[in-house]
């Protein structure tokens, strides 16, 4: 019962933080909510992290519908990002890779996806190649905390890219580009090409923030015996 209460308390806390950060004005290349998604997976693991992202994402989407860029599907991308980060820190990189492969295959199975694949996916393919190194870095950080900032950066980067990869697949395969945004298929290549020069910087910024701010936060929680990450 004690462990269950602790689990509920931490998931609720992170979900609330998720909602609060989602309420902040978005930066030009990334929303503030994006910063917390991989951290949820890192701190709470592959069960608690996605659950916090799910609860926070759904509540945030209902409270701030104008910020829901993928409509009713907006919450799902953060859940995948937190799950991938959580699986890596739970030492299950194969499952993390499988989870990332699903939206990648879904995107490439669409003829339009293959047409825009280079500008749309290049940074996410880089993240796929960094998934195993991120696992190795985390494994090293478990025994030597001096590696934790590097591990945090890599895991957060991979998790954030998994989030965006899922968003790309939903955006394309569910035709949200036309039904939600009114963008013709003929403009998709230009759209993804423009994003290729800007949005990866935002994803790197998320990873850096997790390394610089998330590392001392995690160590503080651990040393105060409040949270021995990952929770699940």
C-alpha cells in the first residue's frame, strides 16, 4: 500500500507539473511541455513516466485546446516520448527501439511519407542510432554519477525525437495536415524542409535542459531519499 501511494503521489505530481509547463507560452521552436516529457520517463521509468505524460497531456489538452497541434491526438506523442526514455533507463533498449520503429514504419508506409522522408526524419534517424549509446551511457551513469549529465542528454534527446516521430506519423497518416491545418499535400515537402532547419535545435535544447537542470534535480531527489530513480 505504501509503494502504491508513493507511485500515485509521484505520478500525480509530475502530471501536474506537465500541465503547468504546458500552460506556459511556447518558445519559437519548442513548447515548455516538451521539456518535462523525457524527464518523466527518466525519473518515473517506463510505467510511471508514460502514465504521468498521459494524464498531464490529456488534462493540458482539455484546458488549453488552442495549443493542441494534433487535435485529440496531441497527448499521445508525449506518452511515447516518455515511454522510450523510461524503457532506456529501465535497461530495455530493444523495447525502446521497437516502440520508435512503429511510427517510423507507419510514416514510411505512406507514399507521401517517403516523398518527404529526408527533411522530415533525418534527425529522428540520428536519434535511432543514438538509442543504444544512450543506453550504454545510462548503464555507466548507474555506477558513476559523473556520466549522468551525458546520459541525461542522450536519453532526453532520443525520447524527444520519439515524441516528434510519433507526431509526424499521426500528422501524416491521419491526414491532419489537411483536415486540421488545411495544408495541401503538395506543400508538405516545403513544410518539412522548413522545419528541418529549425525544430532540431529545439529538440537539442530540450536535451540540454534535461542534462543541465534535470541532473541536479534527480540527484537531489535521490540524496534526499525522496525518489530513487527510475521509480518503476
